C-alpha cells in the first residue's frame, strides 16, 4: 500500500499513512467532538471539543501504529525483514519480506499486536481516575474512550478469521497440530471469508434499521475481510503449486532497464510501444538498482519536456521497490502476494537480472498444474520459454 504521508523510519521500518488514514482521523475527530465528548463531559467550548477530538483521534492512530509495530518488531526478532508499516482507513498493514518458518514464530507475531492493544487499553484506563480526580472531565472521557476502543481492537483482531490476527493464531495452531501449513492456511482463509460475509450481512441490516453509520462501517470491514481472505487463499494455492521454484526460474529476463541520466524521450524510443511490461527498473552508472519507472508516470510528462526530463526525476525511489534475490525460493521470498507496484525486480549482486509480474506467476501455475517445470532458457521479448509438458 502506497504511503501518502511518510512518518520516517524506526528500526529500519518505513512508517507512513495512506490518504484514507487522514479521512479516518477526520471522521473520528468529528464523532468525538460532536457526540462522544459533549455527552461525557458537558460544559466545554466548541473549540475545546474539536481540539480534544483531533488529539484523541491522533492518539488512536498512534495506538494502531503501535499495534502494527509490535507485529513488525517480533517478526524482526525472528529474522524476518519488515519493509514498511502503513496505516489506512481500516487499520494497518505491515509489509514483511518473508514467511514464518515455524508455527511458534507465526503465533508470536500474531499475538504481539493484540497484546500491545490490550496493554495500551490498560494504560489509558489507568489514567482515567487520576484525571478525574484532577477535575479534567474532558481528558477523563477521552482516555476512557481510548481504553474502550483499544480493547475492542484487541478483541476483534483475535477473531479466528484471516487476515485478522486471530486467523494467524488459528493457522499457527492447526499448522502445529496437523503439520500441514497449506491446510491450516486454507482453514483460516475459509473462516475469514465466512466472517466477512457475516459482518457484511449484519452491516446491511444495521444500515437500514438501527445504526446507518455503524452498519456502513461493518459492511466495509466485512467486505475487506472477504476480499483479503479470498486473495490470501488464492496466494496460498499459488504457493502450493510453485513454492519450491526459485525467482530465476519464473522471472522474465533479461531485465529491460533505464538509466538515471536517460531522458524520457530516449527511453521510450529504446523500449518501443510493443514491449509487454509497463514498469521498468532504473539503474545507476554501476548497474545497481536505483528505482522504478512506470509508463503511466512517463505519460504524464508533457511531450515538450520529454527530451530534457531524466528518468531519475520521475522514478519511484528504490526504497519503495520490492526486490528478490535471484536464487530466492518463492516460498521464502517476497514474491507472493505481489508487490504493491505490481512488479518484483530480481537482483543478482544488486543488479537487476530479471523481473517478476503477475503474468509470470499465472503462467507458472498453469505449467505446474499441467505437470511441467519452467525452463531456464529465455524466449523473445524477455519472456520465459516454457516446455510443453
């Protein structure tokens, strides 16, 4: 997920906000300023309620960030690299560059977030009485709301349905009992789809009866659970079929690259209009990956400026580009699910040697299902050549 607002780095993890998180901030502030705080702490000014509303809404987002950060730090403790954490309207997304290799690792990572939310709920609750004793009813009401919502986040996330943390816990437990992670993941995704459909049904009923706003929220959350659970189920199926293959066996090669100092006009003329890809690595003078350019980004450069604008000015920086080592197994690498930019650059000694797209993965699945294996030779236009099974 793209970060609209970057908050910086912590322990090598890029922290940021998607634009929808800012919408969530405004919605929470509005609810707090117009409903929650005036009811719980009457007598304050309009400006006071809104100032407090934005403050407590920001604290809530900080608590969500802490929830995701706990997941990320435990993952790092177990040797899994974490690229970024992004908050959005329905929570947070941690981008891990690998998979837990043991059920215990998966369990620890999954429980870290809810445990942090419960700890924060306890801390906010502990602050309520001292604030009440000081006569600050506005702060007392705000911290009570934070305690309730953090506890709710913890409990909700423990529901045994992927992609919620409880779904990961279920997967870890079944993986440990059965010894089959694929079967455990399928069970977790099935419960995720069921839970999502149930929430959508409850949300639809609520929208037209008792609570329109709350019903809409449940509908959105249910839709998100259903879509992500189905996506994870599909990704799990792909892993089962091609998980033992390496990136070099799937990639399109050689990688068609631009150069930092190359003009947009020159690059377009070099690649042409028939090339199947829409995203291309950009390298520096030593051939190391420097970023990524996308055709839609190049198309936004006015034609009159294309002879002078360099790729380095319009590229996506390398920090946002998903990469994989040439010999990285699909099962262990950051290959599935596909990167947010829709492409993974395969590196050999820091230099691009190929790219992986969703088309490469789909073709690999088709061949695997037919009983074939990918050939290491390469076909025209940088596409992989596949033997007839």
